[in-house]
């Protein structure tokens, strides 16, 4: 028995549905292209940021912002070369876990007491785990008035990506200025800290100058990806429209 010929027109979506589908493809392509354009804007911003930071890092050090200039932010002030003079409160140092090119260990965060009564936390540098106890590196505890030069850094609140700071147990995974100041009973503390430069300390510890400045810049790759996806959607749309035109002519 021969089967009746199938009606292909019944399986074909209605013109209204096809129009809606094509409109969705247009919107999708526009959205993907917009994401590509946004990534190009981010690329320009990132390149400008890298240029500005490079200029700051290689500039001559300026005095660290005083209390009246404490309205600082990462975009304008991070990685500025600064210097400050005062007395190190070595008995109030805080050890912050660090993983560096020298291996695992700790940053030594020490309050620098300035003449005007304010305090700046200074990351004096890295010490290995077996030298975390200050008794093993007394020669590195500078006394009297000292001048610290280095890079200005913004506070790192709460902790690292994987672990939170624990004030009660005095365990630190990020350089949270406000929390460290609270734990050590410090007042009038600057909202930033200084990463000390590579000037050698007596006894070789702490080791300063280990700041890593790296800004991932994959925005061009992302832009090409978004634009490529937008182009694929447009090709699909063109294929559908050409098929509709061809069917219209045959009919």
C-alpha cells in the first residue's frame, strides 16, 4: 500500500514564528557585538592603567599621604612610590601568610609611628616559615628614626580568596589595615600600607622589594571571541533568509 505524500508545509514553521526566530537572532548578534565592543573599551582602559602604574613605579618617591590626604583609592594611588620617616613599633608586628618566589612564609607588617601621631603600616618584607619568630631575626628590627621607601598599596579587607582573616586567633591571610590596627590597638592609622623596597635589612630579613605587579590583559582575545560569535549568528540568519527567499521563488 502506498503512503499518501506528506504535506511538508505542515512541518514548516509559520511565517510569524520564523520572523520571531530571526528577530531573536538579530538581537543575539547585537548583544554579542556589544560585548565585543565593551571588551575593546576594557582593553583601552587596561592599557591606560598599565601605563599609569608603570609611570608611578619608576617615578621618584614622594612623601606618603598625610592625614589630610587620606582619601586615597586604587585607581589613582595604588603603586605610587612613597616614603615616610618614623619609628618602627617592632613589638606590634603582624605576620601575614604569603606565597612568594622565595617560597611560603610571611609578610612582616610593622607599624611606623610618625612624628604627627599618625601610623602607617609597613610591609617590611618576607620571612620564611622557620624565621617567623621575631627572636630569630632581632638584628633586622630597626630602631630609632628610620625612613621607609616603597610602593603604596591599598588595604586588603577580610582575607584571601580561600581563607578569611581570624582576628581572635591572630591568623592573617591578607593585609587588612583596619583589622590589623584594631587587633594591635592602634589609632590614627592610614588607610593604606607601604610595601618596602628592596633595601637590605640587617641580617638579611625581612626581604623587601617582592611586590608583584601584574595585570591580566586578555580583553582583545575576549573581544575577538564575542565578535566571532556574533558573526556566526549573522551567518546562520543569512542562511535562513536565503532559504526562505529560495522557497518563495519556487512556490
